[in-house]
């Protein structure tokens, strides 16, 4: 049993070393007898995240919160590049969930937009960003900050509060905040249907191209 246990331990250690080196982490940090204190580095060797298996389990979050916004963007870019590299290397699929539109555009091929727990639009990334068909998607894209003064908006693209997910409104969940809503939107739940090749929208009155 002891021989088997040692063989299993060596196998696990070898697999762990393989996996951590694949994502650019230091394999020496995962040696036997250590407290699994590891360090992730970006492409320039800057420290970006500590992962501690010990009493101070909040250290990683504390370090992240202390980083300036510019460094957070750098860290995010490095992680996204790593994700894309692993996708290409292993030919794997990826389910990427984010509230940030920029990494979605960078990482994903196809995107689904959710509102109050319901998919309201699904399309190829390029099509969705160029020609959103659901009013919520349009408002979401319009809320992105822009350096171009001519594209800045003075008023928020969507007003009001999100619905209660436990007790949502009848019909379309977005209707209480949608400028295109009418009686049909309150009476019927819109089905997700194709309005353009490869572009599906759950809306009674989708935007035209």
C-alpha cells in the first residue's frame, strides 16, 4: 500500500507540474513540503497574483484590490492571451462568462446576451457588435465608454431598475425598461427566433439592420 501511495503521489505531482507550467506558473513553487505558495507572472515578470493555501486565504483578493486599474487591465490582457493560446494549442471549446464586453469580443466567436437570467440575443461576435437586434443589446453596447466625443452619450441608454428575478414582469422581462414595449410585450413572452442568418433574438419588435 505504501508503494502504491508513493506512486500515486509522484503521478499527481508530475501532473500538477505539467498543468502549472502550461499556464506559465513556477513549478518550483509546487515542490513537496511547501505550503503551495505560488506566484503567477505576466509576460514581463511582474507579480500579479498570490495564491496561498494557509490561514491568509484572502491574500489573493487583497492583492488584486490593491492593484491600480492600469495594472488590472494588464493582468486581464495576459490572462486572456493565455486562454486563447491554450484554446489554439488543445483545440478546446470555451464557455466564457463576463460582464465586460471587451474580453468577450477578444476571446469569443459567438456570444449570447442575457437579461434577468434569459438569453435575449445570440449571434457571432462581429455581427452582434456591428448590428445588435435586441434593444437591450443595443443599450449595452451604447454604454461602453468612448474616446470619440461624437459618440459619447449624455443620457443613460437604459433607465429604471432591473426586474425582480424571483417575481419577473409578465411577457418580456425587459419591457419595463424598453422604449419599444407595447401591449404585446406585456402579454406574450418573446421566443428566441432567427431574424438574420445566425442571429437569434427574443423580441417582438427587434431592431432592423
